[in-house]
C-alpha cells in the first residue's frame, strides 16, 4: 500500500500558487480517505494539441500535476483530440477555429514528447478524448446537451461579454465545456487542474459527475502566466512565450529580459522555491535574481550542465565584456559591401539585429550598436562600417557574426 505524506503536508504543496479550490474541505476529505485506504487520487489535466510548441504558460498546471505525482497520486493526462476540433472558447472574445484531424494528429505526436519534460508520462495515464467521443452517436450527444441550459451557458464571463458586444457565439462552442466535463466522468477524476479562465468548464465536470452518480471532482485553478512582455498572457499568438523546446541560451536570454515585477509570479509558478526562499532572492539585486530564475528554468529543461553553460556565457558576454562561444552567423552578400564598407544602418538590418532602418537608426543614436574586437561604437547614424568576414556585430544583448558571400 502506498505511503502518502500527512494530509497537511500534501495540502501545503498542492495549494502553493493555486488561485482557487472548489471545494477545499472536500479536497481534504479526499486526501484523508486516500491516505487511509492507500488509494491514489486521480488528478486530471487536459490539453488540446493546438500548436507545435508547449510553452512555460502550459507548464503551470503541468508542474502542479507533477507535484501530485510526487505525492503518490495518479496523473491522468487528457489529450484533447476531440475537443481540439471544437476549439476552447474560454477567455476568448471571439470564436476560436477548430483544427482538422490531420493538424490534431500531427500536433498530438509532438505534444507528449514536450509534456514529458515536466510530467513523468511513463507513470501517467494518457488518454486521448477521441477514445470515447469517436463512439458518440446522436442520442449520446442529445443526452449530453440535456445537462446544460442556455441561461447557464450565458453565465460564462466570456460569453456574456460577447453578448454585450454583439460578437457571435456559435452553437458548437457551447459543446466544449460539456465535452471537457464528460472527460471527467469517463476517467472518474478526483481533481481537475486548469487555468483561472477554465473554472466554468471544471465546474461543469462536477455537475456531470453528480448526474452520473459519481463523487464530484475538486476544481483547482492556477493563475494565468504573464508572458515575457509582462502584460498579456503567455501565448503563441502574442509571441511573448518561451517554448520548452527552445535552446538553453534562448530560454535564459528571454528570461533576463522580462520586467522585474514579473519575477515573483514566475518564481512561484515556474520553480519549486518556497515563499521564504523567493522573498530572500528578491531582496537582492534584480539582475542577480533574474539570473537565478533563468538558470532555474534552463536547469529544469536542459539539466545542470545547460544552466552552467548559459551562466558562464552570460558572465563572459555581459560582465567580463567578452562574446559567447556560440554566435549566430548571418550571410551578407559581397554586393552589399562597397569598398570594404557598408552603411551601419544597413548592416544592422541585414544582420537581423533590428527589424527596420528606423529602429537601427535609433539604436545607433542611443549608443547601443558596436562592432569588431575593439567594440567600436559609431555615433553618426549615417556612418559606414568597415566589414570583414567573421566580424562580430552587437546591438544591446543581440549579437551576430558576419559571413561574407
């Protein structure tokens, strides 16, 4: 019989970073019964394979799922092969386009590999919800729809806002919370994890379980992680995300550029640091705290060697004023070079250090651009730069090596 930690110890881990628990007293009872009987709780988390990159925002509930695993409970991972075709309307101000069968299958194949970086999938129960929805007939769907009223559906915050704004709500979108709730019935979930915008869907699961004669699941929601811009939720569309498959240097560099006010949230949701440890780290210099955070993220996905390497490169480049060992090479055509020189603005854009001439001009005027081993820093935006094969150019924290061709 599994030996579970004392209930209070489990609750301290489970509730850390949680936004809302419905209902906490019921959770305690489930944990007590689990410990008395030696029966693990079934902890459900569902993810729709909507794109190729699982990012740090996805890992907030995944890390909580891993914590449940470490406490001895069973992780049940739902891959939304059926729900992805509908599209989750949660937190959206317009309809979300569903995916084709081909897109879903392709994405699902990559998702599990990425999720395995956080959750021990070898010990998890992995269930595609197409497993049961593909067997659904018209009568089954009518029965499922009969558990929800239009009035209750319109209680959703995102739907009520769309009604007020006159934005269309399509009937297929109303299927999503019912399908997600039915997943809980199929796998007999004890606890379901999700972001704060998922609470309505999770509560539907409680209703459907009651209707099926099951004990209702606990709904545990977690905060939505803000992206690297510090404003919008982390996501592919906003382009403010850090992917689990990104190289260690990119993960670390992006973390170093987040606003200082994000650090407490990121430490809480993306690390196993205790609140007192986080307080202590944040009492120090912001840049040192951010280095600690970046190294912690890299260590989780690339190991200690990866973290040590990026820290050493950062120190060499920005503290010892050296360049990193691995520098992205950019090809520049010989025809762009006249008399061995090229306009500084043109060089910056061709080296992909800036997206436009205007941005390059501003950066030169700010003194952010330099080139070569002597780190020559032109101050005139109209200046020409002598260029040679292998020369290193730098713009703030961006760096590139020129290859003439």
